[in-house]
């Protein structure tokens, strides 16, 4: 209800930029709370309300079914608080309210992740998420402090990132936002948190909270005209690495939620690429391309906020019935849970940018702005770099196809691979309604992509910093009609009214093999994983035992291992050495009064000496 | 030419060229092996026979498979509108290069999912190999088309090929892109030296393994979509090569059309000769092949950049 009312409110007040001053009512320290709402935040409030509506419909049966591991009162209050905090972050225009809402958002989301009170893995995930968020928060706070000392103002309007003295805080701010959004190399917390959280929460975190970080980046750096080429190129490279890294790791995961979590990292990378291209175009004074890539960034945000929650909610629906999300235990869902499987397929098509769904427009704007940069840029090195980025994006697209074919193919098609997957039934009505709502939103915003883009453009224009129109001619619509029309025609012509025989699947002439003989998640990823084995640290060891082991094996054991290279070589030593340093320092606090008196004496002597020197 | 003549020529090309192309390959291969071989219109009979059969589906399938074959063919038909594979086209929509890229990706995704629907491990192996090949050549394909787009400063590829009179530097771009597209087609269509379309060894095949469960009308749609896709690739490559001939644009529409068809048939003959002479590459060597193709595309892209500079 609250979500809907926020959405309606945002819709009714469309077209203005308004400031609501609550400074007399609520005070944070010396500065008051003031909320500034423009069309961009309104747009995202509408989006948030769609998402929350879906989640609100979805949650009751989910909590009922998982009654043991959740306290529903706590869950609902946390959810509403998170909603309020995210709206607050979107609408705050000064540092103090931003920080307050940001921390509120972080803390509520952490408690929601931790709300599933079972198991050590959840504790671990929560702890990792907590530390990542805290580090992000401290980076942002540090950036704000430096900015305040530079400009003596806490209001965002007074911060101009094109000035040289603001580059350092810009870097800090960028790092903070990147940690929150899960950009490489700070992405390691993300799969843990999304996997551990309940599916509706993962949907909200991935669908909306990461967008809040990215939107803040757009507001600060694109609207604030960050003008440092080093930082811009750094952002661009981070974006490219993130998208490739994310999708590569998504392909080799075997848990549905982890696959989708890693693919979120990829999408964040794409958004970051568009943001940095927008900044770069501004730096090179190419306003048309700047506008185009800003639209790309916002479109990617909006559409990702629709199809990613859809995928997570599908996972939740499967988890409710099967109690597992391991791909190797699923299979044959399409027959038992047709609606969930259908929505999963729609979401997967959307994320792989099928041209009639909503994943495509954003990606097209991104490609187009890169292409126009190639044509407009003057430096050969830059042009080569942009061409290389386009190629990498094409490879990322191909990897996304492989990833989601694996996800859908192994989970939904074939035979059930375990007992649990054999006895599935379709989820309750409310859950289906939520899935349909999001799937329809995906389809409509894909087919009416032009209108959606129009709305986005106008909202960006009202938000100020948007000069002139971009050169947009989204090409998809006519092709869509041809595609959908002819496929229906063929289906009707050849299949709809025709009978068929059934037989068992071809097994080289043998009888029906065990369902375990179907392709597994690991074996689907194997050919690609082999190509990228240095990055993935991929190992595939087969041990065959038996008397004459070549021809009559008694036991075959295949072990596939993938190590996250970043966690192993960077984060583990870092955490380890921090822990050791902390231990060393903690020896100072020995609990003995004598020692403390010694410290006091030493400090006094040091101060006296200092006084003498100065 | 009148509108009616243009439409009918286009429709006839879509219907006739793919089966003839496939028949020609078989004929040439048979001749090279010392056999007489079936007549080149044999594929028409085969397709007709498939349309008359009754389907057998796997018990495991859930209905997606039947949709996937229909979607697959219609996506390929959409591509016939989007790609400049032949000179005469009654209607050229906004065929953006990136749109083409994702329509193709969609088609592949649907066909791979269709393969997984039956739960057959062989089909699934085919699908995972298909996904890998797709990953290997996707950047090369994108770059080959991108190079042409950069040389013309436009991403609408239908428009690009209608442009008369290209700058001198752009000829290298068309040559290398055309070459790259031809080799990419070998990978994408699973022809030699990547995959042997005539073996029937479930464990090694790519495309043939993916369609293992298809029969009758399903198989008809899949086969037709495949030969149509083959024609599209070779047509695209041919059009690139024709851009090298300044005289090409001076011909009338029908002459251009005739030349285009001849070009596609020449490519078919080349493939047939290649398939008779070459042996299949080991699966692990395929990334190397993809790297050669990629380097062709890179040369083309650099030529485009250099041309831009002049």
C-alpha cells in the first residue's frame, strides 16, 4: 500500500522539481532534513513501487511457507524501513541526509539478509556484507568531509566535480559507490549476500539497492561533470572488467541464485561503462553522445530493475517448492511449474537482450554511443579502445546467452534430477501473480521501448543537466512485429492442430538412462571454462578406479573445482593480515593497571618533548 | 522494376536459393568423390517429405521444443529482412548492426534451449558446444560488421550496402570483412573444418546433435532455417566482395540479383571443395581457428580506422 501510494504520488507530481523542507521538523545535528524530488527520482519511485507491489504480493505465502526461519513482523518492518531509506537516498540533496539514509539503507538491508536465522553460511554472508557496506560508507563519509572542507557546503548543488581539487573526494566517493554496487574488484560480497538472503530480499537488493548506488553515481559525476580523464578511464576499465568477470563467473556457478547474483555484477558493469562514457563524452565536448550514454545508463538501470527481480522471484518460487536451488538437483520444472518456468524463460531472454524484451534498448544505446564515439573521437588510441570495448561487450553477450541457456536448460527442461524435484507443484496464486506482474512489465517495456525512452529522456531533461536531444532511433519495433507474427503463424500452421507420437529420448539405442545421465550444470560450463581456465582457476580431475581401469572402470569420480582468484590472492591475505595486525595491537591492551600507567607517563613525556620542540 | 516484380523476386530467392545451395554442395562433393550424386533439387523433395511425416516427440519435452523450431525459422526470416544478403529487397527496415547481433543471439539461444528440452545428453553436449563456438566467433562477427559500419559512419547496414561509391580506403575493409564473415559462417553453421555435417556421431557433432530429437515438421523448420541462415551468411559475404567492384552498382537490378545468386553459389562450391579436401579440426584447436578469424576482423577494423583518418 505504502509503495503504491509513493508511486501514485510520484506520478501525480510529474514534471516538476520540488524541494520539501522538513528542516524544522527533523534535524540531523545542525542541518535539517530536506527532500528534493525531481523527475528522475520520481521515475525510480514509480519503479520502486512496481517492484514493492510485486514483493508485497509475493511475501505472505513465502513467509507462511518458511514460517520457521523468519519472524514475519520483523521482516515487514525491515522491508518498509528499507523502502523508506532507499527513497530517502534518491531524494536527498545534502550530505547529511544522504549519509543518514544511506546508513539506514545499509543497516536495514543487512538485517534483512540476516533475517533468515539458520546456518553458519548466513552468518558468514552477513558478516562479509556488513564489512563491505561499512567500508563503502566510510569511503563516502570521507569523500563528503573532504568536499565540505573544499567547498564549505554540504549541499550537492555546490559541489562541482570539474574542479581539480575535487578529484580526490570524487575518487573516494566513486570507490564507495562501487563497493555498494558490486563493481570489480569489490564485488566479492555480492554473491554471498544475494545467495544468503531470502529471494524477495535479493530481488530488492539487486533490483533496486544497487541501482540507488548507480543513480547516485549518475547524479554526482554525470550531472556534476566529473572532468578528470584518469578517473573516467579508470571507471571505464573497471566497468569493462566487471561486466566480463561477472558473466564469466556466472557461467560456472551451480546455484541458481549465485548465477543470477554474478550476472547482476555484469549488469552493474554495463551501467558503469555507460556512466563513464557519458563523462568521457562530456570531457571531449560531445553533447549528443553524452546524452545518449546517459540515457543508456538510466535505461539499463530501469530495465535491470524489472528483469532481475523477476529472476530472483522465480528462484524464490522454485525454492519454496523444491527447498533447493542447486541446478544439479533440479530439472523438468517446465512441466511441473509451467508459469514459474515461463517467467524464468522470459527473464532470461530479457537479460540476454532479446530484441522484443526490455534488456535490448539499454544495451543498444550503449553500443550506439560507443560507436558514435569511435566515429567522433580524434585519438587513434581511444578509438581502438572503444572498438575493443564493443568486441568485449559482444563476447559478454555471448557468455550471457551461454549462462542463461544453462540456467533455464538445466533447471526447467529434461527430467528431474532428484527426489525433491520430482514432487513439485506450482506455487500459490499470490506468487504467480507477482511473477506475472513483473513479466508483463518486462514485455511491455520491451515492446514499447520507444515510449519508455521518451519518458526517460523527458525526466532527464527536467532533472536539469540535459542539453538538447540525443540522436535516438531505436530500430527494434518493425522487426518485432515480423518476428512475433511469423512465429505464431508457423506454430499455427505446423503444430497447433496436429497430433504427434511420443517416445523416449534417444539414448544410443539403450534403455532409458538415469536422470543423472543428463547434462549437469558443471558439464555445460566445461568447454567455456576450459578456455578461461587461468582466470577461473578451473580444475577438472577425473579419477577412475578398478582392476582394469581403462575398459572396466568400477568407480569414476570427477571433481571440478573453481577458485575465485581475487578472493584467494587478494582478499584472504588482506583479511588475514588485518586480523594479525589487530591481534598485535590488542596486546597493548593487557588489562594491567601498571602498563596503563606506563602509557600515560610515556604520553606525558612525549607531549612535553613536543611542547619543547615546537 | 515494378513493386510486384521486386517482391516476387525477393520471395522466390528466399524460397529457392537455400535448398538449391544445399543441393549444389552435395552435388559438388559427390562429383569430387567420383559419384554422380543426387540432382541439385533433391533438397526440395526431402523438405516436402518431411512436411508429410508425422512427428515423434520425446516424452520428456514440455512443448517449448515445438515453439523453438517455429521461433527459430521466423527469426531467420526476420534476418532476411534485416541483412543485406541480396541486391533486391522490397523493403529495408532500420536494420541496425547491433540489432542484427542480438536477433542472431536470440535465435541461437532459442535453438540451444530447444535442444535441452528433451533432456538428451547428446543434444545438450551439442548445445554447450554451440554456446562455446558462439562465444568464440561473436566478437569477430561483431567486429567484421563494425568495421564496415565505421568506414561508412553509419550502423544501418542495409543503408550501407545501398550506398554507391565508396572511398578508396574502404575496399580493404570490405575485402577483409567479407573474408572474415565467410570463415565465421563455417563456424556458425558447423561446417568443415569445425564440424562435419555429414557424420552421425552423437558425441562430436554440434548442430546435428542439437536437432537429434527433431522429426517431421520440426526437422523441416530446423533444416530450412539452417540452410536459409547459410545463404544469409554467404550472401552477406558476397555483397562485401561485390563492393570491391566499382562496376557492380552500374548494373540494373536484375543483373545485380543474378550476380548475387552466382556469388552465393560460388561460395557453396568453394565450401564443397573445402569439405572434400579438409579434415575436421580437433575440438581443442578451434579457439586457434577463431583467433585467425578474429585477426582478419581486426585487420579490417584497422583498415577502417586508417581510412577514417585519410
